[in-house]
């Protein structure tokens, strides 16, 4: 993985999982209604997506010396899983996570732009007067990372993970070793820290909770689970107000407040 001054040889798997690799995040996306209609069914190979990132000059920090979220890192992790196991990542996820936990409403969608019924429609706000139905799309551009789930399955997954029913204690402990996120992301996650695919955020009632939110193409989801896995909450939204930084922050804060209230409802969290 080299190009334009980039050198992937010193990057570790931990750094890919923790977004400390320095690899640029340059997955395709749309910022206008016209781009949505033109690009909504585009599909790329992993090699094409990595090449997009390599076309940029290196990031502002060397591997392990900063933090910046990179979806390209997940594409590389998928390629590593396939190389190591001989199976695409979605097969390993099904065999190692979904089946053992009985998450039968979480499905790999491949290149299908159509969701199973029933489902909410998705809307994207591109600016004043440009609220567009963006339900018909292939949201992540790369079939191996195309998944859908329900709020119930999401709750069940996070509870099982944090309660120690999915991974050995040593591996879960590694996931919870965190680093500070960037100053820009601190605006969305005040005092937030990032482990291996897990975000640690403070609770108003004391202690912290774990989460990993996500959103694209009209659908935005925030979640949280207490450290002992006993309480969890998911907020699912079907309109993305991503046209201005103020709208993004307002939507994030509103959902984060709901998560905090839900997790604090039973009293102080386990430290």
C-alpha cells in the first residue's frame, strides 16, 4: 500500500482499528441531490477505494502519532480478513458474531439498494428546500461492508459484547484501551476517547459508556451501553441534517442527550 508519499509498511492492525494509522478517509459520497441521483448505485472494488486514499499526500501525522477517523481503514481490514481466512469479512462476521448471538435480523446486503420491509424511508437535507428521499441507494459503495440491522439487534450486540459474552476478557480489555480523538471530533463527542471500534464517552450521572455511532445517506444511528452491559439504548433517525456544521452538531447533541438520559435512568453507572 504505497503511493504519493504514503507507506503502509509501518501501519499495524491495531492502528487501523483505532484510526491512528494516518490513512486518509476518501470514500465516495454525495453532497448535492444531483450527485445522489448520479452516484447512488455506484460500487467500487477495495483496490479502487484504497487507491483513492493513496492519491492524496500523507496525512498530518505518522502512524500512531494522531487520530483521524478513516473508513478506508475498514476496507483494508476487510482485505486482511480475506487474506488471513480465505473468506470475505461478511462471512466471518456471520459465523463469529451473528449466529452465536442469534442476531437474525442483521443482514449483509451486498450490492442491493433495496431494504427488506418494513423499513423507514431515509431523507437527506442538502440545504434549504432540498430535502431528498435517499432510500434507494447502495450506501457504502463496497459490497463487503454493506449491512443493515434493527435497533433490537444493535442493543443485543452491544450488551453481549460489554457483558463479556462475545470475546474473551483479554480481547475485550484490549478493545477498551483508548486514545483521545481529534479536536474536531471532540466537538461531537466531548471528552470522548476511542478504543478498538469502541467510543468511550462520559455519563452525566457518573462513569462512562461505550458506543459506536454511524450514519450515511439519510440514516443516522447513535447508541450506548454501560460498562457492565446491563443497560443500553439506540437512537435511530431517518433524516440526516448534514448540510451545515450547526445542523450536524444539533442532531448529534439531541441524540446523545437521549442516550445519556436512558443510560442514567437506573442510577449511577458502574465505574
